[in-house]
C-alpha cells in the first residue's frame, strides 16, 4: 500500500513540475508578412519586371480588375522571420487556395507545382496546402514567397489567404481549413448520395409516391454539382470551361427537381408553373451548351442567378402553402427551407463579394437539412405504412365479420331447410297413412257387400 502511495506522490509531483515548465514563458520567433504584390506573368510564365508589380491584399481576385483575362499572374509575398537573439525556429506555410492551378517558390527554390499548368488545368481552387519549410531555404532578413497562378478567360483567377508561422499553429490552421473546405463537402456528398439511393429504392417499390423519386433525382444532380468542389482534375472533361458548363447544368437540374419535389410533397398541382419551370431550365441548359467560350462566365452568372431566384421564390411559396394546410409535415419542410434560404442568401452575397466573410455556411447547413428532409420523408413513409397496415387490419376484421355473418346465415338457412324437410316428410307420411287407411276401408266394404 505504501508503495502505491509513493508512486502516486511521485506522479503528482511530476505533473506539477511539467505544468510549471509548460507555463514558463519561452521566447518564440514570429513571422511577419511585409508586402503582397501581383503582376501579370511574362512570356512562358516568366516573372514580371519590378516596375509592373502592384500592391494588393489577400484574398485577391485578379479577374475583378481585369475581366476576361486568361493566362498566368505572379504573386510576391515578402516576409521576415523575427527571432530574439540567435535563436532560430522552423517556419511552416499554408496556402488556402490557388485559383485555378499554380506553382510556388521560396526565394528561388521550387516548393510545389501542380501536375497540369496548361489545359486541362489542375484544380487547386478549393484545396488547402501545407508545408514545413526547409531551414536551408530561409535567409536572414527578408525572404520571398513566389506564387504563379494560372487560369482561363471567363473564370476566376487569383490567390487565397496565405499563412506563415509556427509549424504547430500552421498545422492547426491547415486542419481547420481541410475540415471546412474538404471534409465537410465529402460528408455532404456521402450523406446526399446515401439518401438519394435509399429513397430511389423506395420509389422503385412504390411508384405512386413520386415525391421520393424527385427527391432522389434532386440529390443525384446535387452530388454531381458539389463534386466540383473536391475534384483536383477536370477528368472526364477536356477543359476547365467544359467543367464549368457541366457544373452549372447540374445546379440548374438540381434546383428544378427540388421545386417539383416540394410541389409533389405538398400535394400541389401547378401544371402551368411546372411547364414554365422546365421551359426556363431547358433554355438555360441549352445556353450553357451552345454559348461560346468567351461568354461562359456570363452564362454561368445568369444561370446561377436565375436558379437562385427560382429557389427563393419556391421556398417562399411553399411557406405560404404550409401556413394554409397546417399539416405537420408541411410545417417541418417549410422550416428546413427557411434554413436553406438564409444560408444560400448568405453564401450568394459572399460569392458576389457583397457580404464580407471568410467562409460559406452552406456546407454546414446542407448536411443538417439533408438529414432533416430525409427524416421528414421517413415520417411520411412511416405514416403511409401505418395507414396501409391499419387498412389491412380493417380489411381483415371486415372479412372476419363477413365470414361470421355468412356462417350464421348459412346455419340458420340450413336449420330452416332441415325443418322444412322434416315437415314435408311428416306430411308425406300422414298422406300415405291417410291413403292406406281409406283404401283398406273401401276394400273391406266391398268384401262385406259381396258376402251379403
């Protein structure tokens, strides 16, 4: 017992000492970004002349300053590691996004390069990257991070936020970005795909429940749309613009199927509005296919804005419908639509640079709303199953009662028939007896007369 107490005392003393050591202030290096500038790349992607650089802030969208530009630009970040005395600590780098593809250098050392810097371009626009910089590459004083970004005309071109600092802090930053921009979307795709497959199977079994089929189709196109966030190559397409066309088409079809799903779920019959919806969707889909490459960006913007407008109007219309019907399932769906409406408005304003913010909230709300929508459909399916079971039970009870009544009726009829039969037999016997006695009397009377 004393041995265990001694070990416990040593453990407590060690923990206290370790805590005190951890709380002891230690001198740490800091990394300060001095300037951020950008310029259009020279021939063959060469670095521009010193006179061409202009100061910018990150994140930077080059296409806003020069719409329609296609090619490559350079970003130059001058930074300095500041350490007390002669102490040196490692430095880590995190790039949040490079739109669309690119390469990076520390001073004159190649740090990273995308696999494809010509069409079909690699897709690094939503892929955070993290490195621990080799100490031999870091100079005393000012260092330079060079980032060349390559894009195509009609699409965004620029550089996202850049972080330099302590490796542990940068690892935490990278993990946060990876969760926000990759893992969340992967979870979204998995959840949406599973729910789409599940309700597609339910629709196959019960074709009359068309809401399930439209729900599955909606999430099929949504998965195709959201997959654009995760892919790092344009495969199976041959160019970045083809990917952009396909992505917009998937969004348009997802919104159209979503509208039809809400109408079917709410029991609304709107043939004219539904016909107009498919006409508008068809025109926008055709525009994405036939528009020249120079106008793909404009066609994308029109498609996204029209799809957003249709989505907002449909959400508000279903909210009014839910207030009229007062049904629980309609009210739950209307609540989900309000959440989607608020999140999509926030992200659309963020995309158009109208609302300042650091990241979209749709990846969070989409997972929650997807599960809620699936739960609502599950409630409806369970309600329908209970109604069918109740109907089957009522039908079985009715059949049992009918059989019992029929058996009673048949038994009564059998008893009546049996009674009638017996009565007829008795009458026949009486008749036979009557005929036999009468015949005997006549015969005897005839014999008497003859004897006389």
